[in-house]
C-alpha cells in the first residue's frame, strides 16, 4: 500500500513540473531583447503604395531589405479580437511617425500569421490598417518567431537585433512613441 500512496503523491508533482517545463520551453522560443531574428523571407504586400513605403520592389523580401533605422514588426491574427482593438492605436502611431521627425527612419509592418491575401484585404477593408500587412499563410514565419500569441510587437534594428518585444495590446501610444524615439537616437 505504501508504494501506491507514494505514486499517488508524486504523480501530481511530476505533472506540475512537466507543465512548468513545457511552458518555460514555449516561452523560451519567443524572441526577446538582445536576440537576433532568424533570416526569413516574406511575400511583398500587394499594393504599390505599401511596397513603396517599405522601400522594396521585389516580390519576396527580407526585413534587412527595408531601408530604415528601426522596424516595428507586429505579428497579428486575421481573426484576433485583440489585434482589432490594437489596430486603431497603431494607426495613430503610424500617422504620428509619418508626420514627425521619425518619418523614413521608422517603418511599420504587420505579419498576418495564417493570413492569406484575401484575408489581408478584408483586414484593410474592415479595420483599415494604415501600414502594410504581409501574408504568412502556412505560419512559416510565425513558427520561426516561436509561435507567439497575437498581437506580438517587436522593435528590431536593420540587422534583425531585437530591441523590444511586447505581447498583447500596447495601450499607451505616447509612452511607446517615446520608447521608439529613444531607440532611434
């Protein structure tokens, strides 16, 4: 009877440790400040205006092809309610960047994890994103980034070095814009 009692007492502890280790491994895969993003290729946005904004002309590009000092990469889900809530805030951020001293130095790009071209068009129509969105229909880049929940925001330099990450909605656009200004300096 004692071995059975021992097993019944130890089993929950093993379960907790297993769950904690799996959770830690999942979190360890997400990019964090100081990391360098793996090299990956993206399909260019469909619109000429978006490609011109990003400074790219080719159909397939890398983040390093975007001429800027700082890139805001937002991983979004096409059907993510939090992403829909953040979109107007980031549209405001985009407009403030484009009307201020950061224009040309900071670029914004959304990666639609699991999204195809038609779904991206729906996002433009419904949420009216002001900045480019690129498709990731098979979640290829999303997987390389550790499969973050959405929205997941990264600020990276031209070499792909991660300077900042944030999971979830960024509510304080003023503070975030100040951070962006500080990173560009």
